[in-house]
C-alpha cells in the first residue's frame, strides 16, 4: 500500500558526472571507503504518514545493522528518505531525484500503489531496483490483465507484501465464513489501491454466498460522510467493507456508530495503523483489517528490530510494514554483496550503469531468512511469502484473530 524530512547526506562517495566511482576514494578497488545510498519514498507527512514513517525507519534500522555488522566489507550504506505525501506526482519526482543521485543503488517504497504506478517507469529506465514493502495492487507486477493473462511490466520492481488478489479474498472468506456476515456495503476511495481491493472483496464475498447490498465512493481528504452513512443505514447491511486508508475510514466508522449503525467496518492493510484507533476512539471497537504477513511481535527474528525501533523513539508505526521495509532494504544490501563477491571482491567501476543493473539481477535471486520469514521473489517480482492476518480492535488495540494464506 500505503515520509519524512530526515534526509541524510550521502557523503564519502565522490562521483563523476556519469556516476562512476572516483578511485581516489577507493585505492584498493574493493569498495573500501565507498558509501552507497538506499533511497526511501513514502508519505512522511500528512495523510498515511503513520505507516510511511514505519517504512523509513524500517530501512534505517536495516542500514544501521548492515554497517554495524559489516554485511558488505568495505562498503557503508546511508539512507535518503523523500516525502511523497501519498501523491503520485511527488512520487515520480522523487524517483527522478533518486535515479539522478549516482550513489543510490536501489529504493524501498512507496507505500501507496497509485504512487508506485508513477514511479515504476522511472526506475526501470535507469535499471535500478525498487522494492515496496506495502504495495498490494496486482497490476504492478502482473499487468493490467492479470486476471486472465499475467505479464510482468517491469523487471526492476519487486515487493515484500502479498497482493490484493490474496488479501481481498482472505477478507471476504473471513467475513462470510468467520463472521457469518450476509450483506455487505462496499465503499472505496477511488484510488488504485482502495478501488482495486474493494472490487476483489466484493467479487469474492459474493462467491462465498454473501450479497453486496450497495456500493459507493469517497474522496481522499473528505471529512463529512453523512450521506454515505444514510445509504449504509438504509441498506440494512451487516458489514461495511472499505477499500482505502485509515484517514477516511476512521472518520467513517465514527460517524456510522454515532448514527446508531452498529456494524463493523472491515478494511485492508491501509487501515491497519494505531492512528485508526486513536481517531475513531471507542467507535473502532470490533472493526477489522487485514494486513500482510503475521504480527511482527510474534516473530522471534523481529524481536531485536522491534526493540531497536522503540528504543530509538522512532515516530510512526512499525507494525504494518516496518519489518517488511527492513527485509526489502536487506535484499538490496545483500544483492550488493553478491555483486561484489562475484566480481572478485570488487564493486563495478560504474554505479549507475553497471552496479545498479547487477543489483536488479541479484535481488531476483534473493533467498534468505529475513525478520518476516523467507525473502524470495517469483517470476513476477512478487514475494513468495503469502501469509496474511485478520486483525480486530479489541479493548482499544489491534488483536490478531486469524492468520493464514489464501488460495481461493
């Protein structure tokens, strides 16, 4: 799915205009004294920033671990984080900026699928790897006609989050079979992620015997949902499914409950954030959301990551995508090491035209145990980790109520 102003300087790596390394900073040629940059693009301010910041700091912790533990001997890494404010135009501009920085070997992000669509071509043209920890729209990896014929649009794009084809179906199955709901009202925010997820949920809910008693759309940034609440109330729905982010859904559920409509709001990973509960308050109780993977705090390998995130006092919420951002950055760093090892222990002399391309190839070969589980990618660039979790607000906190994979 679904940034921050802390942009670190790239230091230590001197470049010529074409982006090749100046060997005056690397006398040995083995990469010693070289600093490479991992780019980050996410909403670091405004809408969706709670989860966007979790992505930024997930990458930062991975970079710090790589430097501390010498993952790539002789090479240090830095983070360059850019704020897209959840806007596609900003994402495209940020992608151009990252590509133009000759120290950047890969990028993690964005949060939003709609923003990703504006960035993919930019990274592909530069043959630079992009790994999103949160994008879930199937088109990004499998093409516009993914339901009938899957075709990978860009070999440079990967993701550590599973797709809405799985998430929407997983939610629909749980709604129909777990919650025993019969009538759903489906709403989306007209964005790539939200509308796609809502469509898949509706289709799958009907396949499980449920009825979609109404549909509607809202605009991002809307605050007053009075007319929508009236439609839902009149529909006699026993469930509201929302495709979009927490900014709008937290207000919708509050206004719905205030109007006496005591039905749960069910959404996707764009809703899974502490801010949803903070804004909605008691109205959030009983609401549900799916998210990629399993709860980070149940993963032994993620224990140190969570401790570090908390001890550093990082803002945002790591729960949704922080650990997946860590693994995305780790995949890029491990790819740099693989390139270096295959080149006789030396980095390629030209970062922009040689190292970046080789990193793409090595990321495709990824096969390691990350803090979220095994990190590997299929022929489309999708993660092979298909696990999902349904969370419910219980006593003011998100609680995992079902974990599994979806193959329906």
